[in-house]
C-alpha cells in the first residue's frame, strides 16, 4: 500500500464504472456519510465471496445507520455483475479492469500472476473520504469481522455526527433555535459543520 495512504489522509476519489455501466466517483457514492470500501480480488476468490456474503447483513444495518458500502475489484463488467448477483449483494460494485486502483495504490498481488488482482483491503472512511482504518486482507483472518466494522462505524459516526447525543441540553437548545445544520441530514451545511469541528 502506498505510504501516504494512512489513517487521517484523504483516500483518492477514484472514478470507475459501476455494475450498471455508469461512471461513479467514490465521493458521489459516499455523499455525507461514513463509508466502507472493499478492495476485492474479484468474484473468482472464495475468500472475497465469503466476505461479501458476511457483509450482506451488515449492509442492511448500514442502510438504516446512514452509512455506505462499495466493492471495487479488477473484474470486468460482466464478472462484476456476476460477482454482485452471485453473492446477493445490493450495494454498488465498481469494475477496475484497467487496474487503476491497483497500480495507484501499489497493491498488485504479485503472488497471483494469472488473475493479476489487488491485494484485498477494507478501508473505513469518514465523510470526505478521510481514512479511519485500513485492514489488509491477504489472509482471510487479517480481514475485519462484521463486529470490527460495526465498532469502526460506531466510532466514525460518533466522531462525525454533531447530533450523536441529542439528549445534551445544548443540542435540544440548538434545535429549538433553528440551528438545523447540526442535525442529520442537512446537506452541505452539515458537512461544513463536520469540517469546522476538526
């Protein structure tokens, strides 16, 4: 992994083709929410398929928790769709058949010249594509469990949601004063509030 890709840095805003053949940027997919990025070997890998199957239940929780999930693999568009539908996923899958991410992040899995995939990683992002945590998943048990990711999303949400504890008297007063920028979701104003806290 490139030496500048560390906690606190901004993750690159890659623009790739999704499973519907639409070009999407990571920032567009993230919006104002925390996001998990799964950098995957691809649908051929049983470990990646098992991890994706595990993410299905967590994704249902992420949806109601206002968090995002995206998978990026070196699969072509057809393989990307087969991978996504084969595991029963409902989040965006991005195809990086040109190995843009693999090359840019310096994560070519040189031990598999046949498939030439990425070394799998899970990246937990705060709003604004800010890296919270990176997991190296070359070995399956180096990958985070669903509970690890749940705890990461709790920490990120607590950090980035000004309205995390609305029982505080100052939050109730802010609401009564019409300071809705402190409450989710209020677009750019909410995001600006997050950055002002840093």
